[in-house]
């Protein structure tokens, strides 16, 4: 779905990060930048800088997303009836 106004700020960062596995072309389109990949990446870098996140480009979002998936332990009841 193309947006009439391209996303900016944290909305752009969230959208780009959510679509990082789909590739830059699709992420740019979903964030409202259609085929203007340069504007998309430039705005993404600017917005990340404003909130203190340093990225070299769109591809860094995928690496950030993977690094945030830290291993952990799931704690859950043995069954639905035994809480």
C-alpha cells in the first residue's frame, strides 16, 4: 500500500525495521517512498541520527533486528489447566 505522504521520524524507522527482511525496494514502497530509494535511505539515516542511532544504511536495520533476538528461557505452565 503506497502512502500519500512518506513516513518520517520514528514511524519511518519502525516501518523500515519491520520490513527489513523484505528488502529495500519493498520497504521503501511500504514507507511511502515508492522507488526513490535514495530519499528513503537518506531520511532513514537522518531520523536515526536524531534519536541517537548510528546506521550506515538500510542494511544495518536487518543486523540490528537480528542482534535484538537474544536467546532466553521460556517460562510457562506444564499445561493450560495447571497454572
